[in-house]
C-alpha cells in the first residue's frame, strides 16, 4: 500500500511537471546556453555520426522515446506544442526506442497505431494509460484490450500488431538506435548530426530551447554554404 501511494504521488508530480510551461524553466537554462543563447557542444548536445536525412532544404528532427519512460511522458506535451509551431522547412518524426526486449511491445504499439491511422488520437493516451492509470501494456493481450477500449476492433488490431510490416518497422527502429548512438530517452536528433537529451539539460522541458538552437544552427550552416 505504501509503495502504491508513493508511486501515485510520483506520478502526480510528473504530471504537474509535464504541464509546467517552458518559460518558467528559463532561469534554469543559464547552464544550458551561453550568453549568445546558443546551445553548447558536449554540454547541451553532442555530434553523432552523420545519418541520412531527407533531400532538399528541409531540416529533419527525430525524437527517440519510450512510452514507459517518465521523462518522455514529461517531455511529450512540450514536444507536441513545439510540433504545433515548428517553422516551415522542418519535418519531424518519432522513433520508439526498444533498448530491451521488454520495450518491444510498446514499439509495436506505436507502429500499429500509426498503421491504423490512430496515432494522432491515441499517442498521448498511451502515456496517460501507463503513467496515470498504471496500465502496464506489456503484452499482446493487455495492449489489444487497451486498443479495443479505445474503439479499435480487437481482431483488426491483432492482425496489424503481429504483421510482418510492424515487425520490420521495429527492427528498423532498433537499428536506428545504434546508428544514431542513442543512449537514453527522450533524445532528439537534428539534421542527422546533433543529439540532445534530457540527461544533457536541466530537465526534459529544457530540451526545447536546445532544439530551437540546433535548428537555428543548421540554418546558419546551410546559409553559409
């Protein structure tokens, strides 16, 4: 009982942190940025081996996440808000981080939602179900039951969840974890070269100013070519 109470208290704290405006964290960002407002290499971000990016002048942003990660849950509303205001010429995608076999069901969940066109509606609900409602979503049946409770035909869900296409997407995601040298979640990679993570900033929400700084850095670099 005491452990459950402590867990609920922790979840309520994380929920409150997730709702904290980025602006209220700005005083804590002095460590994260120099006086010119730029993120600092090897402090707030690091350079990774160059990865393929879309052709043309668009800047790609990739978020690596795990539904069971409390820091990803904290970061999600801030990243969603950033996506809503992302500047022209920026494209973003998410990659579920299946570091362990026990994380694979959540990666399959993500790609199944995407295949069924339900990702926009239910992505945040997965986080809430796990972190607020304490649903583990750790197996085929529990995940299928969850999907059915949100209006998706259970048999259709299972067919897609178990499909070769979803299996291939998960394998590709795991390969990207290695190629992008991701070591924790949430992590964000800009232009296939610059990686920041919650472990490099004062908190998950503080990744957003670093993300903006990295996008600006890429724009400057491209403008000087």
